[in-house]
């Protein structure tokens, strides 16, 4: 069992640092910098283009994540406490809302600026490169969720449970990080292997979709604000199905897994 810890704010001298926000920002910065470096090294793409598109994706992603959470998870709470809508440092972001928002941001970027700078690499190959860095950034950002424990799991005294003062309990963000480690390791081991375009993205979609669908069965129901469920499944589980099916469809179109 893991000893209990909880950090919401850390004082850096006179400056209060929001722990959740720090880790999320760190994940975004690390993923963006690594992607820019990789594309510059392999294809000579100016890092400015990467930071430009990252700005669109991050802003739209956060908006989508917040809207999905408010509408699908806690509509009654936010209707009664409207000022809480802007307090994102309290948590309350939907993973799949973030993905949906990022797609909207990508569409807006394409309409406004286009991808003419992708001269030595196709768009889907660019997405493949971004998917690997997104995975790393996502895992780093999830550390913030672990620090504040905003995704409680079921009561359990197993090896990955935290010794919560109110009784041992799983932490869903921690389980997600652990669950993503094999995929991250796979991408590192296969980093020099040539995949067919779109394959890395499809692998990520299937893997995360299946992982998240299974993990959400371990989410707590005996807490003050349990995740909403529709016909027995959380909103994330429905989106997980869509994600996994989309990944399988991409694999089918590629006709070979090639791993």
C-alpha cells in the first residue's frame, strides 16, 4: 500500500504554486518542446510552427475539457455554484472533452493558417509524431491529478491503493499512469522503427480507449460527488468505445499493423 500524501499548493517563497496546474503546464511544455525538437531534427520544420499549433490545441482543449465536465459530470453542482466554473485549479476537466476540444482547435488552425509548412512530412505522419509526445505530456500532467486526488477510486487495500486517512482507496490518475507505462515503453523501444502512416496514432487510440474503458469500472461510487453514469457507464467509457473503434478503423485502413 502507498503512504498517503496530498499537495494542492506549495509555497515557493512568497509565491503560492498550484500543484495541479504546475504539472499540467509542465506536461504541455515538455510535449511541445520534444515535438518541436523531433520535427526540427528529422524534417527541418521550424519550431515556431509547432508552438503555434500547440497554442490552438491547448486553449481549445482546456475549453472542451471544462465544458464536457460541467455538462456531463456535474451539471447540478455548477448550476448551483456558477463561480466554480472558472476555478479550474479545483480540478474538473474531462479527458475526452479535452481531446474533442483539441480536434476543434486543429480544425480552426487548419482554416486560419493551414499546413503548408508540412513539406517533408504528411499530415498523418505529423499526427503520429505528436501522438507519442502527447502520451508523455499526458502522463506528466496526470501527476498533478495524483497530487490532489481528484479522481478517487474504489476502496481497496491492494498494492496500488493509497492509505487514505478515511480508508485505503485506489487513485484513478495513478492507475492510468501505471497503465500507460507499457505503451510509453513500447514507443521508446520502437522509436527507430518505420511504421506505416497513422499506425502510431491508431495504436494509441485503441490502447487508451481499452485502458480507460476498463479503469472507469474502478471509479468510486461511495464519495460525495461520484462520476455521473448513464446506463451504468461513465461518459468517458462511451467516448473510450468511440476512441478504440476509431483506432481499429485506422488500423484496418492501413491494412497492416506493422509493429
